[in-house]
C-alpha cells in the first residue's frame, strides 16, 4: 500500500505517512500501474517519423533540383574543368536523390502505420530505425528513440495489445 499524496510505501495499520506526514484514513491507495512504454510513446514516434520523412523529402527534392539544373548547365558556363564527367555526376546525384525520396516515402508509411496502430508498422519502423541511426544528428536521435520504444520483447507484447484494442 502507498500514500496517495507522496507515494511512500505504507505498512498495514500505519496511522500517518512517514514521507509527508499525512494522516491515513481508511485503506491506503493501491499502487498505480507502471506506465506502458509503447502506449506512452507510440504517437510521438509516429509524428516524429512523419516530420523526419518530410524533411528527407525536402532534401531529396533539393538534391534532384541540383542534379538537373546546376549540373545540367555547368558545362555551358565554361567553369567546369574538362575532365569532370558531368553526365556521371548528374546520374549519381539523381540516383542518390531518388534513394532518399524512396526512404522518405517508406518513412511516411511507417509513421502513418504507427499512428494507425497497424501490425506491420512496428517491424517496418525498426528496420528504418537501423538505417536512420546513421544520419547524425536527427536520424540518430529518431532511430535510437524508435528502437528504445519498439525493439524489446516486452515492447512487442505491448504493441500487439495496442493493435488488438481499438484506438481512441
């Protein structure tokens, strides 16, 4: 039994709380259940994945614009050194931009899935989190947070319970 004011543990028959001095009238309040880590953080993780993926979309579009504007017209300005293979650079930047955009779209699906409590979203987010950890500093923070929320065996059971119950 615990004091309902300060949370100090009480012995049966104790008249006053040893922590705050409050008089105990009647039975002490039962201990409050420990908070569910997944339930507390799943909404935040979903929102953060949506925001992070939105930022990745902006970066991917910017890189695609660079590849198809600056690198396209660089040879015409006469400022490019002759041995620079502009076509290869354009192709390289475009490929990287499309990979970033593809990862961002998958991240949007993961964030949406977490917010909708879809059963597949947990695994998808864990996989994306391992890749996100490499993107210092925002990706690292999001990846570590998502892994902390979703990776443990207890988290798997808690998430399955959340998926089974209708969302509020």
